C-alpha cells in the first residue's frame, strides 16, 4: 500500500463536540435511559386534522422499538408498502415515544386494531395529506434521571428557568460524528481530496482510536489483503465493505472512496460542517455573545428560517437595538452560525472573524467551502433553541430515587443538550 497522509505525523484536529457550556454547572452524576420508561417523548402536532381524506393519521406509542422496525410493523399491519407511511420525525429506540404516522389508504377502510406488545395505537383520524418529515411543532420530554441526589432540585429549578430565558446552546451531539467521533475527520479528508488518508482513517490502524475488537480487520487492510478484510466487516458496514471491494478489484484510492455511496460521503461532510458550527458556538459561549448580537451577525428567524444582517450601525441606534433585543427575548430571532458551504451567507466584521477562526481550527480555509459543486451546500443554523414549560421534581418508585425534568423543545432539538447543561455533562446513558 502506498504511504498514507494519515501514516505520517499530522496536525491535531480539534474534537468535534462543544467544549463549553452556558451554565458551566458543577457535574451531577446521574444516569438516563436505564429503562425506556425513564425517557418519555411526545410529538407536538403542527396542524389540526380535517377528519376525511385518503390518509389515515394515527397516534402511536412505541416502547423500545427502532424507527425502521415501527414502520415495518405498521406497514405489515395495514397491508401497505413502507413508502405509503409518512412521519414527522424519528424517535429514540430507548424511550417511550408518542408520535404521529400517516398511512395512504385510498378507498380502503381503516385497519383492524393492532395487537403488539411494544406498539399501541392511541387514536386515528383521516386527513387529505401525507405527514411529511419536519411537520411537527416540537417535542415534549419527561425524563427521569437516576443515581442523582434529590437535594439538587433547587439548582435544577434555577437552571431550567435560566435556560427558558436565555435558550439552550444548539450544539451538535455525539450522534452526529459516528461511534469513533471521527466523522468530521473523514469529512475533512474528503474536502482535501486526501483519498489514501481517508481510507487509512476509515479502515486502518492509524488516526482515531478504534474498538480493540477491530484490530484484526484493520491489520488485514494494511497488509493489502482487501478481500480477506471484507469478511471481517458486518453487512451493515456498507462504507467499509464498498471501499474494500473496490480495492480488491484493483481500484485506486480515489476510486475506492468514490465507490462509497454519496449519501454516506455527504454524512461525513455534514459532520465536518457540524464540528465547525460547534467551534463557532464555543467561541460565542466563551465571549458571552451566545444570546445577543455582535457586528456582522446574521439573525435567524425561527419561524420560516429567513436571515438578515445585523450591522454595527443597527446596534448603535438605540431604537433599532431595543427592537432587536425585544425580538431576541421573545425567541423570534437568534444569532446564527454557518454550516459551511457555497450556499451559505457569511457573517461580516466581528462575526465573520469568529467563523473564519473556527474553520482555521480544522486546518482549512473558507475558500475550500466556496466551490459551487461542493455538497452539501450548507445553510445557517441558530446558536440557541427555545425551552418552554420547564418542570423539575424529585420522586421515588420501585426502582429507587430519581429526579424528573420536563420541558418542550422545538423540532430538531435534542433533549441531551438540555441534560448536559443541567448536569454538567456527567449524564451516563446506560442503554445506548
């Protein structure tokens, strides 16, 4: 195998996760998701149903079921293709989740009652349109945290109230970066077109640490025994198997990377974009500018996603500055950061400098994201998310003491961001 760019000493690439928090709370040890019943999530609907139409909407409660399993169960029960089923969002397996589905049943009666130990139909109602991804107002969470001292309740009350006023840092979590937390590194190597370095990071023993049980398969890769290496990877390891198959047939490093499905390569680019976003968010948290505007910011309208520029002149004019602050306080608008790409409007002045600093931390430059053929093309993302209806209480059940926290978040927001703020990032997830 040719010498890899990943096999020689290379610059340290920052961790992709946010290193700062808003509350900077002292850690409170605790565990979530010890059992599904400890993590409740309920979809908040975006619109009312009409009561007639070709699409049967139903409220579903699932317990310990993956999203794809739920779709298969409902499709078989209704005698339709999974493509006939619509949903607004995917819910965690390790939870009791209530969500809506729609089933296209033109000219067909409603199906018989579903009997399944882990899936229950709560209600049904007809509507003219299919439920689409993102068509929800948000989610309501009720989470029991175990192995935490109940005396922390006053602090949790105080911190939840503060988050409801300031917003929650809109960081990307670990799930965005893969089980080795190296998705952003793979994305960076794609941007640099370092094909051999990419393969070494994905399949080899250099670079990011990997589980010990993968040692043999990775050693086999470095011995150029590509066909033998394929057998070590599971059928679900689609990217690894595709690259190794291409290599076993004599492909170049570039061709082997291109043999991986574009959707997977896009995932790694998205991971890089997300890591850069987290770096911007970190800088704004450090400088206490997370929840107010600085010169050159792009304000993000939470309703509709439009953006507009905030200039120093606007901040200097008392009436305009007061209007901006009023809209900030009402969570109508928030500062934003880029998911870097050619489709992004960039900040100016102080805001742009923070964005360029974030890119430079990953040993890249803005110009590498400006190619019109670069994909995904990027967008702006708000630095904070709104938290509503906060609650906290201590309790005890047959499994012992717990602290229960409840709150509403808008669509696309993660409850783990709230828990990390409240518990100082010390939350353990036993069943993940």
